[in-house]
C-alpha cells in the first residue's frame, strides 16, 4: 500500500521535501502540511536591543538621511525609527504578507454590559470587511479604523485572515503596535511581553502562542478513509538516517494527525476602550482561521459562566484570557488521539518489533510538546501577573479593582490547573513509550543472544552428525551387529511423526486448528486437515462467494 494513499486526507502539492515530517516519503508529489519554521527566539520581544540585526555584521551608519513617510504607509519607521529597512527585510514582516492579494477582517464588540455583538456594517458584508490592495479599498479601511467608536463598546476584537502589507501597516500605525508583534507572529516565534505601560491609562500586551491541534480522520474531506486499510507506520518509508523534525506534523496510523497551530494576539488596554487584534498566519492546512475563532468567541459571549465574569469585572483582559482556552481545548483533544495511538503502538510492539524508529519519532514530538506546554503556562502566568494599568483609573472603585483581581487570579488558576493536567498526561504517555521501548530493546537483545547460540550450534552440528553416524550399531557400519539401517530409519520417522502430532495437538493456536477448537477436535487434526485439502472449493467459486458477500455489505 502506498504512503500517499494512507496520507490522502492531508495531501497537497508541495515541492520542498524538507517541510514534511517524514522526509524520505516515496511519491513526494503530494505531501503533508509544511513544517513550522524553527523560531529565532532572540527576536521575540522588544527587550532585545538588536532586533533582527546581524550582530557579526558591519554597523557603519549611513550618513544619507532616509526620508520617512509619516503616513501609515511608512510603518514601522514612521513610529519606530530604530527599525531600518534592512531589519524590516530580515524579519520578512512585509515580504511574507506581500503574497496575499486581499485580507478578510472579522469584527466583534463586547459592550459595557458584557454582551457580545457584531457590527452590522464595517464597510463590507455585515461584520466582515474584505480589503484588497487597491487604493480605494485601502483608504476605505483606514477611514473605518479612524472612525470614533460608540461609547458603549468596552472591547473591539479584530480577527484578520491573510494579512496584507497595507493592512499590517494600517493596524500598526493606528494602534501604535510594536513591530515585534507582527515579526513574532509571521515567523512563529513564541513571545509574551508588555509595553507602553502608563499608570492609570493603559498598556499593550502581546502573546504569540504555538500549540498543538489535532485533525481527526473523520474531518478529512476527500479520498478514501485510511481506516479501511491496515494500520500504517508513518516511518516505514524513511531511511535509517532521516532527520526527525518535531516542527512538522505527526501523522498517526488511524488517518489522524497532530500539527502545530498558532494564537497571535495583541491587546491595547485603556480606560475608555480596548482593542484586541488576532492575527492568523494562514487558513489553509486546517489551521485556525480568523472566521473560526470569531465564531468561537461569539459562543463565549453566550456562555452564562463568562457572562457573569464580564458583568462583575470591567477588566477587558478576561476576553484575552477566554481566547487562550481555545489552545487548551486543542491540546486536550490532541492528547486524546495520542493516547489511542500509543495504545495501538503498544499492541503492535507485541506482534512486530520492527517499529523502534517510530517510537523514537513520537518520543521526540512529546519532548517538543513539553516546551510548548511550558510556553502556554508562562503565557497564562504572564496574564495573571500583568495587571491592567487602566484599572487604577479613578473611573473604577477599590471594590471593583479588588473583585476584578480576585476573578483574574481564580480564572488564571483554573487554566493553569488544566495545563498542569495536560503536562501530567504528556509525562504519562512518554513513560508508556519508554516502557514499550524498553520491551523492544530487551526483545532485540534476547533475539541477538539466541542468534549467537544458533550460530554456535550450526558450527558444531556437522561434527555431531558425523560422530552420531559413526557410533551407530547397524550392520552396514559395524559388521556383526543385529540391527540394520532400515530399522533405524523406521524408528526415527515414527517417533518424529508422533512428536509432531503431540505438539500440534497440545497447541491451542495453530493454523491446523479452527478458532476455539476443543481438545477432541485438536486430537483429530490430521483427519480434519486431509478433509479440508480434499474438499477445498475451487478458486473461482471462492472469488464468486467473496463478490457476493461484498455486494451484501
């Protein structure tokens, strides 16, 4: 069975073999989703003094003064003068967006009473705005961002699919966003930081959180389901020297797979109004789109539990915290599938000891998931400890601040306890894999020892045979003895057949026996075997019967 057929639900044309988890898969015209790039952590936050610079390069400052466009088209230099054109190019924040021809923006408002609404018209189709690279659409979107909001809006959430360079520049200029948010999101760099903090006025907080999501076999759209076939070993077509890529998707034998997704959220917190911007790198390959997260957040607005929180606390950070629950749901579903997969591996290891490499690949992914879960935990802790400066404003009473802080601590602890549960489950799966690998290694060692014994036996077997033959008391070898070679052959064959009969009769599982055969049925196995051979139906009749059964199914 070909690998491409097994992985059919996830297949798409991709030319770079380095972007798939199983890098030596045959028939690589179709492949798994591309791997997530390895993140350069040094460029994750504004605290780094040399953003996207080559510290080993030439730092000679050009004397030519660069003219900066002060409009939104000059972002990021119009607000952050330390970002040179070379740094912007190194970060690829604009280059990677230039391939998109239009952005789709989804809007959602949370009112001061805690209810969630979608604007009826934001310059597009209801709560959706499509921004192309045409000058007319760009000006229209810029006017929407500049329009003053109604006074009853506490939080406005903006979910962006297929970010284009003009939309990036407009959002960055309008909300004074550090370029690190866009560079971290576009390059899949885990980050969390607070900046532009002002006492009693507000701040900016950013979280870029990679997490693991599952794509179930039932979610695939086309192609035959792999569940109709035998379990597939995703490493079967790899050579022994293939590099394990933990950033790539991990396909499982039942047709499902695990892959890395991204939450990239920037929040502008203030006294009067607040803004959340959710960036989505790509809606292809089943990664979370802006439309999906927008729909899920609407359901949060309908939750009785969260409505009570929104009505009790005026802190807009709770909306930010609710979004992080999406990552936890994805982790939990992933570990459910992974638990079943590990159980299948444990079963297969008892039947086939040749899947050691697959165990190593899965163990490598579990170790990588440990770092991702730790990043999730640190992000929630960051939200808990980074208090909203706007809550210190005189618009809020001490009682409101105390109640809001208590609610924030409680909800963050709830999320942290769930993350701890996921980590313990990961440790449990890793331990089960370790036990399975130990069993495999012990079996391999025993097999090697038995081979050595077999080799020694083969060396001495000819000598033992010759010694036995020359020690036989038969007339043909030792004249004057009473026995003959014919008597020896008759006795040997009789005892051999008797031994074979007894051994097969005492075996409960053997190809000579029917399933769950009784002792009496096993005792007459020679007769039953001869009967099956003599009365075996012709091959043509068997094929006809098989077709009839298939038609009935």
